[in-house]
C-alpha cells in the first residue's frame, strides 16, 4: 500500500478513500487533513465516481485527532489546530454535498474526528469489534468535524448531550440501536459487505440518490411547505433523466432495471 497518509483508489465506479497512518490508529494530523481535502476535491471533480467508501487501514478507522498536534505554546497550537480544523471541515462539506452516496466502513477505534467523519457519511457499516467515543470532552474540548450538527439529528439532543459530555464507549450493537450505523457485520466480513453495498449503489440511479441526499440533509432547514416544493422540484428533475425513463419502462414490463446515473 502507498505511503501516503490518505489513499484514493478507484474500484470501477466506486471511489475508495483510505486513512493510512496505521501505526497511530490513523490519528488525524495536519498533513493527513491536507491529503483528505485534496482527495475529496478529486473525487468530487470526477463524474465517473458514483459511490464513495471511506475506511481506515490497520486496526482502526480513526482514533481521533493526533494529540501531539494540540501541544505547544498557545499561539503556535492555535494556528496549527485552526488549520487542521479548517481543512477537515472543507473535506466534510465536500463529502456531505457530494450528489453521490458516501459510505463509512468502520472498525476498531472510532473517536473524535473519526466519529465525526463517520457521522457525516450518508451510510455507515461497522464491524462488530467497533468502539465509538466522541471523546472531545476528555481533552477539555468541544466537537468539530460536524458532529455537533449530525449527532443530534441522528439520536436527538438529549442523547447527543450524553454522548458528547460523558464520552463513554459505545459498542457496535449499541451504535446500531442508536442509529449511528446502518449495519453491523462480523469483522472478517466487513470489506466484502461494504464492497457489495458500494457496488450496488454505484449501479443504482445515482442522480436520484443525489436528490434524495439533498432533500434529507436540508429538510430541517425548511418549513413543510418549502420541503414539499423541494420534493416536487426534485421529482421533476429526476423525471427528465434517462434513469427515470428506464426505471418506469422496466417496472411496467417487469424487467430488470439497468441504471446509468444519467
């Protein structure tokens, strides 16, 4: 595997982003945040990518930020931490606004920024050995990486407060119950299961997936009236695609649908 701290590989129409600092459980430092941002820009610019998988090399998905980056005198560390957060946030904005599904493939330790990134994904599949911990409070810090936005939307404000303030470990099955992940699979089956899911999504009506993603992610910003209007506009936009014509024809003829993302 490459020595790069973040790796981009293409598996057909699936873009795979892999964190690659396994010796420190993929702890996020500034150089790694740089690499993640560059790769997210590359993925967003390539229309051939119809689904995205984010995973971690080694024993963990990501055990949070590299605490060594947080040391030093106040002025120096403020600049360094600010730069790291800015790059992480830009990368997360790209992934959440990407009109294609993003899957977090998680295992091992998932803390701090790692949990934030997983929450920012559209879907998450976890190995049964995964342990989640938001962990920021353990350092005397508040969350970054969009987790203070996404976590209350997933589990509700009261539970999000508990997860953030107490910073207790959450095992995979409890994460599934809370809705932090969509599926839990045996650790040995994780790669296979996520690959199958990603390919299934990549072969689906990805234009419609993008519209679904935007509707869901922006729904709480709108009134019901405005959301109904957004639904109408999205449906009519889908109506103009070849995939819509293909799907309707296949349904009426009871045939298998072959979507192209067009």
